[in-house]
C-alpha cells in the first residue's frame, strides 16, 4: 500500500516536472530597456533584451509575454537580433509568431522568437523587439465639448512582463506633450517634460507585474477606418484600376453639445483640437483619373499633388470629424500597368502592389483587398509577409465570357507598418487577350449580317 502511494507520488512529481512550464527555462534577461511611444493613437513599444542562457541545453527560442488584454490589441510584433559589435552593428530579422504555453499564469499570452543559431550555455544575445498596439488609449473623460482638449488613459506594467528573471530594467514612456494629468508612482519613477521614466529596477522574478496608469493629453486625430475594401482590377489593356471604399470613424472622446462652425473657424487650434478636417492619402506616382466621392456625390475640394515618387491626395470630408463621428467615402484612380505588372516567366505574370491603407497614420479594423485578375487567368498564388485570410471569388463584367478570378485577402487590425509590397502571381494565356476584341468583332459582324439580311428582305419586298 505504502509502495503504491509512493509510486503515485513519484508519478505526480514526474508529471509536474514533465509539463513544459512556461517559466522553467534556463534563460535570464540581463538587461531590459523599453520605450513606450504614446505620441499618436497607435502605441509603439520598442524593447531591447540582453539575454543569457544559464542552462546546459542550448536555447533556440525566446518567449515574449503579454497580458491577455494587450495581446488582443497587438497589430504587429517584429523581432531582430543585433549582429556585430559597436560600429559594425547591424540587425537580422527573426521570426516571431504567437504560441501557446501550458500553465501560463493569469492567462498570459506569448510570442515565440526563433533565434538564428542556438544559444549555448553562458552565451548572450541582444534582441530588438517592436510591437504595436491599437485601441489601447481610452479617452477619459469619455465626452468632451468642442473647446476641450482630449485626455486619455494608458494602462501597462512598470515592470516588463516576462517568463524570465530580469536582472536590470528601465522603461521610458513618451507622451505627446508636457500635459500629463497623473501617472502611477512605482519608485523610482519621475517625469521630465514629455518623458516618464520608470526604473531602474533590479532583480525581478518571472511574471513580476506592477500595474500603472498614465493619464495625459493626446489631441492626435484618432482616425480609424472601421472597414476598407480595396478593389484592384488588372486589365491587360494598359491600366490597373483601383477603387477604395472607406468607413471612417473618429474613435477619440465623443463630441458633447452642438457643433459650432463659427467657433471652429474663428479659433483654429483652440477649438476642436482633437478633430480632423482632412486626411492625406499617399498614392503611387503617375495616377490618373482620380475621383473622390461620398453618399451625396463628387467632392471636388480634394487636392492632388504628384511628383516622381508619389502622389498625395488631400481628402476633405464635407464637415470636420469630431469624436464619435463617421464618414463614408470612396476614392478611385488608375495607374499604369507597366509600373505594377511584371512577367516572371513566359505565360506567368505577377502584380506587385502595396498592402495596407494609403491614408497616413490610420488604423484599419477590417481590410479586404480584392485583386481582379484578367479573364482567363489561372493558378493564382499570393505572397504577403504576414498572415492574411485568403479566398477566391468570380466576377463578371461587361463583355466577359467566362468571368474573372478575384483573389480576396482579408486582415484585421492593420497599421501603417503593414503598408508593404505584396504579390499576386498567376498564369495567363495571351490568346485570351483576343477574346474581348473577338467578341466585339463577332457582335459587329452579327449586327452587320443581320442588317444586311434585313435590308435584303426589305429590298426584296420593295421590288415586288
Ligand atoms: C495573478 O493575478 C493576481 C491578481 O491580479 C496577482 O495577485 C498574482 O500575483 C498574479 N499571479 C502571477 C503569477 O502573476
Ligand atoms: C464624378 O466624377 C467622375 C469622375 O470624374 C465622373 O465620371 C462622374 O460622372 C461624376 N459624377 C457626378 C455625379 O458628378
Ligand atoms: C515590388 O515593388 C517594390 C517597390 O515598389 C520593390 O522594392 C520590390 O522589389 C518589388 N517586388 C517584386 C517581387 O517585384
């Protein structure tokens, strides 16, 4: 009996040790430096970690820990390793992807960063991490009058959340101005101007956490595109036609009371400081036939400036946008085919276009990109440097015989850092280019034949 209980005990102990615990790793962080940028409505966090392996087994991955609420607002996590010393220092990108760990305390979520080469015992490496959070600034008060500045809360931990022991660490929080209402004191913590400094803190064990709240003024336009649909249509007859449908919202503090245009116009900079009057869309150079319209009709107040590198379209909604207000509009333009469509092999082509939202400094909750391939295209495949949801559709337009393949890409939580090139490859038989003219020609021929027949009948009737 005693032996049985003893072996059960041994079994349980083995079970406990056997579970890959999220904190039992032999890594430790010698130095952690974090910079949290709260200067716009998109939160960017730069983290430098100097890591040492203290165990015999070589380490191949490093875990980054996030509280569950923060994880849900992560738009992007990028990691790089510094190679070389001092002046010859450069960065090599590393793969970072979400991962699950058993017995994660308090619902902690993780990203795993794969190292270029295993880290042997006693060796150190330095990682540079950037992660971006959206919708992480909470307006407080929730409603403001036209003449009020916008104040927001940011919540985080004074101590970097990590499954590893951190020997030394410090955090700098950057606010847009000196107007900081309050911040949680975790000694040592101090403010100088628009910078809050937390730490240095020494010797914190795994999963140490010390909640902080920073309450500060942020009048940056909280421009969020709730939905954006971009349709990119390739016509082998010389142009790529782009149509973008926007549902835009100001997600800052809600506007309270009536909107006074007189006050708005007479006190620029003093009234409606967190509202926005216009947005800037950065489009490719050599755009043509640009239009911009909303539910009411064409808006001609938009301005277009082009140079050899880019075109800038100033989008000016009919009214300035205050917190809680929305605007729906559409922009369309054409770009030369030769700038974006390339031949990779005989009969194989690819579109190289930009992902993301062309409007500067915005977050897109839900982005859908539809690439409409020419009729007769086959075997489409997509290359994009992050995960997106992919599907295929068919579209029929004027003169189409068998319809066009549409490659549909969907992504949530898109930030300016996602504004990078992506490619859609497809196979194409040039004979299909003749399909449309042939259709046209045969239609004309049929019409011609019909009219000849009709005239002939007509004539023959008259002869009688
Ligand atoms: C989990 O959360 C509780 C309450 O917030 C806290 O007291 C505790 O220390 C946390 N545990 C860990 C391991 O972080
Ligand atoms: C709006 O502009 C487009 C392109 O310039 C034009 O084709 C269209 O007819 C215009 N619509 C209205 C309602 O003015
Ligand atoms: C796509 O275009 C970008 C510039 O717009 C260029 O840097 C990149 O090399 C192109 N990619 C391919 C695969 O052609």
